C-alpha cells in the first residue's frame, strides 16, 4: 500500500527543511557532503520564485495525517541546458525519519504523473549517485530506463551518478504493477 503523502509548493518558511536536507552530512553523503549554511535563504527564495512562475515544479513532500507542518523531503522537476540542449531533470531528497517507507517513491510518482498531465516536460532524466541504492531503486521500479554511469555536477561538486530516463507519457509503470511494489 502506498504511503499517504501530498505535495505542496516550496514556501519561504521552508528554510529549516532545506537546512536539514542540504547542510546535514548524512543527507548529503551521496552528493559530496553537506553544503554551507549561508546562502540557504537565497536558495529557498529562488526556488519559491521558480515554483510561483511555473518554470520548475519544486514540491515539498508532506507526510499523511498526524504530522501537521511536517516535511518529509522534496521532489523537484526542472528544465536546464546541457551542451546547448534543454532537458528536464527530476531529483528528490527524503528526510532520514521518513526513509524506507515508500514516501520518496510515491512523491516521485506523483510529480511524474503531473508531468504526464502537463505534457510540457518531455523526457525526464534522473541522476542518483551510483551508491544510492534507494534512489536507483525508485528509478527502476517506476519505469525509468538506465542509460549509463557518468560524472555530474551537483552544487559545484562532481558526483558519480547513474543516468536514468523516462517518458512519463508512455513509460511510467502502473501503480499496482509488480515492478512498482
């Protein structure tokens, strides 16, 4: 059974959640280590603007009933340029106390379903670190296709990542298929 979660746009008050996710050594272990605390408010401000303008889907993962005000993590879909081409990328982070419950998988599925409905994102790429078994498992179970390993830049750091791709319009695994469980 899928965990009950909802997604909401990032808000100015999400600075503490960003600090917990981006400045914590455990949360950032797969992404080159914790980021400095300074600049987080500016990052949240830019993300709020991008979400409000619709240039990116930047969602906070909110756990089911019984956790008012709690944030379980974030899932984001955005466009960016690589070698002159524009493509869509999805990324996510789940707080340690919510990991292993299917929260991340449900949130990624929800955002990919929205991408399918909007039909403006095209092929969606994901780049979880090669050593991040849970995130690679999410890709595998939702119907992403593995392309290769490559070095990617995250927050100015080089991370060895698995490159996955999905077309949410045609490749998203049905919610009750054996590969999704």
